[in-house]
């Protein structure tokens, strides 16, 4: 295990404790609703957004407990988006994180409700945080905006709209990637900066945006080169369905070059910040080289 692996696992463990506390306290009836929420939350996943939030909180020297509820709320939003994305009328995927998708276990109706329930609960958590002061209000609003109709939902809507287009326009592709993927990564990274009075706000925002683009580029590459065993979901679907992807626009090898470019931009941005950014740099390389 490398130093990076150890640190990443440490952050995952910290977050999994926050999440377990949340699940233990969750009061929710009927039982099937609770089971369906917890099923997807506990399926695992890389937890990259909470890990980034914790790492940036550490870099800025803010108390980890001040971001714990934000990290849970953001992972709830991310998990809801995956449940809804897997639905037959969206991406129609039977597997997620190597296990049957939420709707394959609980049925489509219950999966819609599980997603709705996670989103709604995330908002309730964020509302509660607002009682802690102005920075908490701003951070909550930032997360809502990244997830909403000027963020992830806009990206998903554009993705659906352009699904059957015969050509791929770079501007539209950028819009989809920025909103569908980068916005939640921006929410993860920018939240600690807002709580810290806006320290390194624009640098962190640019870093997170570029990391989000890199994340989506590697996602598109993995759809071509990845395996079900590693990814825990179907591969080759985007290509087969003629989806709007970076590989379709640039071709596989240019897509990799572009990923390297975004990787360099992220590293350069981190080099301009004071403090120990080694873990964040390694996270960028991890996203570039990821196999899942
Ligand atoms: C349905 C509102 C709505 C939005 C869906 C999440 C999403 C938006 C679509 C899924 C397809 C996709 C390629 C999204 C881009 C973001 C992405 C790569 C999500 C997967 O995130 P990971 O890899 O997942 O962090 P884990 O399982 O590790 O948590």
C-alpha cells in the first residue's frame, strides 16, 4: 500500500463513520423506504467527493467536524443521482457498484422514491446547517445550486436531449461535463473554502472544475477500456448507444491526451497553494489512472 492508499482509506473510514451515524439515526417508515435508501448508500463506491471535502478541509486547517454533515448531504445527493440515472427511462443499468441497481431490487417506483428521499433528506441536513451562521448558509446554497437546475440536473437534461444526435458539438459536450459531473466535485471542494471565509476560493473552484472534467474524461475512456469486474457496472454502453461522449468527439487517443492536459492543469493549480497538497496531487493522478 502506498502513502496515498493509506490516507485515502483513512478518509474513507472517517466518512463511513459519519454515514453510519446518519443511517443509524434515520427514522423512516415504511421499512422498504428505509431499506432502499440504505441499500444504495451502503453499496460502497469510491467516496471521492467526501474524501476531497475532507482533504481540502485539512489543507485549509478547518475542523473536520464542521464539514461532516455537508459531506453526508453531498453523498446523499450523489447516490440519489446514481439511483435515478440507472432507471430504465434514463441510463437503464441493471448494475451499480457491482450489485443490482436499486430498481432491480426494490422496483422502479420504490427506486424513484429512494432517490427523492435522499435528495429531500440532503436538503433537510443543509437547512439544519444554516443555523450555524452565514458561511454555512452560503455553503448550503452552493451545494444546492451545484446539484440543481443550474448544475447536475441541467447536465443530465442536456445529456438526454442530445442522446441521439448524429454529431457531437464541443460546446454542448463541455456543458454536459461541467454540469453533470464537475458541479458535484466543485461542491465537494469549494464547501471547505466557503466555510473558511473564502480562502483560495477561485483557485479551488478552478481546480475542482478541471478535476471534474478529468473525472468525466476518464469515465468515457473506461466505458471503452474498462471491465465490468472493476467498474461494477456495464461497459461499452455509451459507445453502443451512440451517446454524447468525449471518445466520440475526440477519439480514444486524443481523449487520453486531453485527460493528461486536465491532469497537468489540476497539478499546476495545486502548486500555487500553500500547505501540503501532496494528497490532493495524488488524488488527481488517481482519477487519471483509475480503473473504477
Ligand atoms: C439523474 C439527476 C440525475 C443525474 C444523473 C450521476 C449522473 C447524473 C449520471 C451518471 C452517469 C455519469 C457518467 C455521471 C457522471 C458522474 C459520474 C462519473 C458518476 C459516477 O461517480 P463515481 O465514479 O461513483 O464517483 P461511485 O460509485 O464511486 O460513487
